[in-house]
C-alpha cells in the first residue's frame, strides 16, 4: 500500500534559487490546525513525533491504532513519495536547526552545513 495518491496536497513551490519552499495557503491553514490540536493535547512537536514513531515491544491487541501503524510503516519503509531521509535532510538544512558537527545527513556532514551557514551561504 502506498500513500503516493495522497501526496497531491503537499504542493511545495520553489520560491527562488535558494530552494526555499512554501506551502500553498490552504495547506498552511491545515498545518496550523493540526499544530494547534497537537498543542491542545499537551504535546510538543517532539513528544508527538516520539509517540507517533513508538511501537509496543510486543504487539498487543490494544497496541497502536491501525492507521498509525500503516502510515508510519509506509513512510519508514520508503513507500511514499516523501521519504524519511528527505525529512532528515530538511531538518539538518533548516535555518531553525543547530546540528551537531558529529552528525551527518545523507548528502553532507552536519559540520559542512554549519560551516556553510557561518559563511552566509544559503543551504
């Protein structure tokens, strides 16, 4: 099962040559609503992601909801258009990120990203 059919709503537009991306206004509104729901449930983004990717050590009858299992499996197994390494790369390259020099992404060592930022290069 692949979620490629649902990818149509992730309309990223390249804004300029520095590869900045913006969500279309409708998706931005949906994203804001999801983030507000996360806050209303007393999650942070980190605790939400931690819970999302958590799995019981032994599968139990009352384990993770089926939709959670399916969506996480598809994503982590690389069966979706946007893959886990793509998200990791965006996290390292984000202007809000402060990666540690000992970590590496699929495309470059984190210290190279940090060095490029310090020199004013757009990543």
